[in-house]
C-alpha cells in the first residue's frame, strides 16, 4: 500500500532555472492527487516519469500564478493525448471562469469531462472523499483567499488473517464487519473472537499541505501529531516583518508550528528567490525542529520511512 509524495516544484513567485514553482504529487495506493500546479508542472511530471493521465483530482490552494499557471497547459495536454476520463479540480470559484475563457479563446472542446468544485471560503470541510482518502480544506491567512489541504488515509481498524478466514470458511461479504471489530458466529452458534481472525492495522497516514500563509496558533490543533507537515518558509527569521506584510511565514514560525503540533516531520518550501542557497533555510529551521526536510524538485518522500 503506497503513500508517497513527489516534489515537482518548491520555489515561490518567480521560477528559476533550478527551482520550479509550487507543485506536488501525492500517490495513495496508486491513485494520484496533484497539489498546486505552478508553471512547468507538466514538464516536471514528464521529467520524473509520472503519468499525469493517472491524476483525477487537482487541488489548487489559491489564485496567485505560481500556484496555478501550469494548469491550462496540463489540461490541454491531457486533451491532446486522448484523455476521456473525468478530471476534478478543487479550487476557489474564480478559477473555473479563468480556465473556461482560456479554452474558449483556443476554440478547444475537451475530449473529457472537466468538473470544478469550489473551495469553501469560510468553512473547513471534507472536500473530497473516496475509499482511499479524505481531503479537508484548511483556511489560511494570505493576501487573497487561500486554503491548505489535509490528506488522511482511510483504513479499516483491523487487518484480516487470511488463513483464519479460510479455516472458518467466512463469506467474503462478512470481511468488512470483521475489519470493524465484529466477532464471527459460525453455523453451529460458536463465537469466534475477532482477535483470532484479525490483527491490528497500521495507523492511517496523514499529510498536511500548508502553503502561503501568515503564522497562526489556530493551526496547531489542526495538525496535531501529523506524519508530515509541509509548511512554507519563504523567509528567514530576520525578515519577519516582510513575511507579515506579504502574507508569508519564516523558518522559525514553521519550526514553532511543527513543534507545538507535535508533528512527526516537517517539510519546508516556497523559498524566496533571494536565497541562492536554500540550505541556510534548512539550517535555521532545524535549530528549533530537528526532523525537518528541505523540499526540492524530484524529491520523493515515502511515508513508510516515517
């Protein structure tokens, strides 16, 4: 069962030769979810040999260009390559009109159904759920409407012991109730305790994507004991005033949030172009929170390592 995050871009507003704008691909049990789609995202997907036709859901945090300028290109390439299955975009409502006018201007009638799902502007809700995962939006404090996303793996509480299920000849349609903790009563009325039919499952994995935002203590409880917290470090701590003015955060604030929420690991990104060597951001963050990773293009984080 996979739960892997691939970094496609980690820069802030202005792309550079070495750093693409924000974009990430989350693979949960071989289903792919794209998080933000900065300029050049589809090229990055090709570079790292990730099949973008497997993406069915795209989550866009906000409508600053470095988080969605790559979207129309990706949508168009999917069309040109013969896609016919649904594509779902979760974003603030204005994005639908932006994409529609781009498609109209190009006289493009997509081969596949494209659905837009507006993000709640004032409420934090589950915005997508399937048998793999549930995704919630987290309202952030940026200069325009902005949301983070919380990805939570869905698992049954118990794992089936196949040899025992076969031994007691338990029907397939009863397995879900076993996974949920029920005992089994056989044809003679004998009660077979659940603990002899199942074992404890691994804990569901949780990932929080928290991009452009000012720091807020309100985020602490939302990311309590998260497996991996992605949090922006646009600036070092000596530029705290600039961070507040522009709706961003610093290295110390990222570390403080991770420490206060008891996150297991912290991933930093969205670096200002002023930092030629991003390792100085890592060094400053790790002073306060040791389990910190520096996001960079092509990086893959397998949650098994956590």
